[in-house]
């Protein structure tokens, strides 16, 4: 089909105009053009196409290739020549696998800096959370029959970089349901007021939230020069080290509820300098200890029947038949000596704490938008490819917000799914 036989100019179709306006605000990747050989497909066109895939919520790369081959106006808007075949599924997959994640991270950083410069993002109040990314693997398909499906010592053949993680659901009130999956987790920091992501990183699913949060907050604070005043998060972030960093280093309010799982079960009583176990026996004082992991000084008390010979002559077994006596070396109690817990500086019961904690739901709405553009269902495998897949979803969200602001539609900055077709003219 020749160019002269067309009844219209492809660039003048409405969809093309809309997407061209959107991509005017997208920072550019550096093109790697070889001196010899065929000219490669533009990396910026491939990135625009993957952003388009996110906004259109295409589940597979094959759907994107089909769309470009059958919608010449969009193909033209993304920078491709519409009369030639679109890049193949393998070309898009290779782009996600082979591109250094730092390049996508830099584009996201530039978009956030522009939003900070125009006053959209302040970063004074931030929230932290993570979202599971379930990889399409045989192990995650419960319809398949296989042994040791969730054995964490066996790496999945389909994606050796994926790790075993946990999903917690509440199908009915106060009834928890635990589900395992192979994949990754996307950790983010967002601006509470605008509900826009500031910084994100993808880690294997077995990496706990507290191991990522501190470095992520520190990076966001230094890269964007944020004046952080409030940090909110759920009970998963109730870590003494993280709380000390927020309160002492950032000089910010830590709006993180106390996690009951971090408490030692109260199976003892303290009377003066004596510690009495559940059986009513005075526990044996074993001495002081300071674990390297926490750096906290404790006084350790243990089961008197095992460590005190005089008590051994009186009791052959634990009077209350405590299971720890038969499974190990009896009960063990750690009484904290110093330093004082940082949690004493947090007013959990104050009205201010409760009001600020309610704003933590902003991060849930961000994940809802990210998941709506298929961030949680990657079409690629491998750590680097999944990192790039998640970052492109964040870039799409930030690009829509920046375009909405520059077109004078500040109230549409969070309309990720509907802004381009309905409001960008």
C-alpha cells in the first residue's frame, strides 16, 4: 500500500495528537546508534510503546505488537513508521531484559524533580509500603500438579531470580489467610498530599520491608533534597532501627503502629529483682547479653530446672508442663536494660497520631493505580526485566501527572486510566 493512496494524514488523527502531547514531557533515553550495520529500533520509541501498553492495560507484549500493527495513528505517535511492521514481541522483551535499570530510574527521577520544581510534590509527608509482583510461573499456577511447589530451597526453573514471598488476605473480618508466591516486591515512597510516587525499588519477594525502607527514605531525602516531617507506614515497619532513623536522624514524626509480634510473650512476672516463670519458680539469672543485630543490652533469665541444680532435685519436669521444657531448654526471658526503647517517644494514643495514620491509605490508592496498569502482572521474567517493568509503570503515572499539570488540569493528575483518551485534547 503506497503512501499516496492514503485518504488522510496519519499524524492528524486524534489519538496521535493526544499521545504526542503526552510524550512531549517524557525525558529521553540516550540512543545507541552503531557506526556500521542496520540502524536499530529507537530506544525512546520502545519506551513510549511500553508506556502506552501500561496506559492501555494490555496484558501481553503480543497485544502491544498487534495494536501497533493495526493502529497506524498510534504507531506514528509513538515514533514508529506506520507502514512498516511494528517491533516484535522478542524485541520488546529484549529491551526490558538488556536495558540497565539505572536509565529508567533516571527518567523517573527527572519526572519527580519536575513535579517538585513546579510545586506539585512537596515530600513533607511521605508514606512507605510494598506491593507483591507475582511472576507467571508454573509454581504460581495452582492448577498444575507438582511436588515441593513452595520449597524455598529450590529456585524456580522459569525464573531463578524470583524468591518465595507471602501474601496475606482477610477474606472475612479478623480472619487472616496466608498465601505463598514466587516473585518480587515493589517498594515505594509516596507523597501523601498528592498521592504520587517519589522513589521506588524492586527486590526479591523474600526481602523484608524494613530492610529496604531505611535506604529508600535516605535516597529520596538526599536525591530530591526533601524536608521530611512525617513518615507513615503499617505495622510491618515497626523496627527499632528504622524508628530511630526517622526520629533521631530525620527529626520527623514516625507514624507507624506498634506491631504486637515484636513483643516478647508475657509468660512471667517481675517481683523486685526476681523474675517468676509461669510455674511460679524463680528464674535463673544467666547474665547480660548484647546481640549484634540489635545492639540492645538485655539481662537473660532462663528455666531454673535446667540451670539450677537445687531446683532440679525438687522438680523432675516443669510443674505446668510447658512445651518449651520438652522441645528445648525451657523458657527464656530477656529483660531490656538499655537503651530505652525509641517507641516511648511515639504517642500511639494521641489524636494527632490517629489522624496522620489515616493518611497512610494514600499509598494503597497509588498501588491501586499501578496495578490497574498491569504492574502486578509482568510479562517478562528475570530480576532486571521486572525492575524495568515496575519502573515503567511508575513513569507512566508520573508522566500523566506532569502532563495534567502543564495542561492546566491539576484536578486530573491522578486520572491514570482515563486522562489521555478523555481529557487530553
